[in-house]
């Protein structure tokens, strides 16, 4: 996804993890039906940050205000919700806005992992 020369390998890895988590969750959970829907992603470099903006016309969902799962691992076959933890720890800055019927999530992934979510 990212040119390895443009950003350090660890930052590219974190950005790709965040991208995969958010995109997968939008595809799996945002839409009530299997029809065609708007889903756009823009990825830019802004200084030392990889900035990703996800726009979808799915159900309203602000991942930044959702409760985090308990620290223990989920039981076998149980969805864990640990993607929220990953996104919050990897993103240096995060914004969510519901505008004109669309979810707009902007995440800036820096070079380091945050110690708290």
C-alpha cells in the first residue's frame, strides 16, 4: 500500500494494519444490505503522518466513542473488538464526523505506537 521509501517500515506496517481493520469493518458492518454503496479511502502523507480518510454511506458509527473491550482475550468464536484498541493506539490524531449521510473517519498514523488508547 505505501511506498516503503516514503515512510519508515514500522509506520507503514501500523498504517496498513489500521487501513485493513477500518476497511474490513466498514465492508462487514456498515451496510444493512448487500447493494452497492459509497466507500472511499484517501491516503496522503502530511509531514511525518500517514493520513487516511474513510468515507462511507453506511449506518452512523463513531469508532472513537465506542467502549473498548476488556483487556482479556475473547472466548473462542467470539468477536473481540480489539480493532478499536489497535486503531486508537496507532492513530496520533483521529476525527469522526457524520455529514450529508456519510461517516467520515480521518486517522493520522505517526511513527510510533501510543501507550494508551
